């Protein structure tokens, strides 16, 4: 699902214009992003939580030349699905779109 599809779906459920809904969706994403950039954890009950993980510096390899390179330490966002989301996704009625083994186009 793209952000535009999310805006359209939410707008249909809450009877607001797409423009108004886009402002709401952007505000939610911006709030999550700002909290993470400040090192705060974001927890959405039933959905999941976002937090920052610290990656240590390490030795890497340039795939093109094979040369060893230093990869610096960095902070990366991490998402952990909540129990309700995991159970919903793992449910027997759940179908993955585009994962059709019978489709041989």
C-alpha cells in the first residue's frame, strides 16, 4: 500500500476530503519520524513499536572491487510488530497479494 492509497482508504472511512486526510497522515508520519530522531520509542498498541537501534562500526567489502572498507557506526530505525498484528498476519484467512504460485504469465 502506498501513502496515496492509505490516504484514500482513510478518507473514505472518516468522511474527510483527501486533502484533509493527507494532512492527518503526514502529521502522524512526521510525529513518528521526529520522535525517532530524538531517540524516543514510538508504541502503537496492537500495531507495533518503532525504536532506534545502534549499529556498531564494522569492516565491510566493496562488492565491485572486493576491497575491504570501514563501515561507520550508525543509528537505524527498527519496527517490531505488535502481538495483534502478528496474529492477524499469521491467521489462516490471510492472503499475500502477488504471491500466486499458479500465476504463470
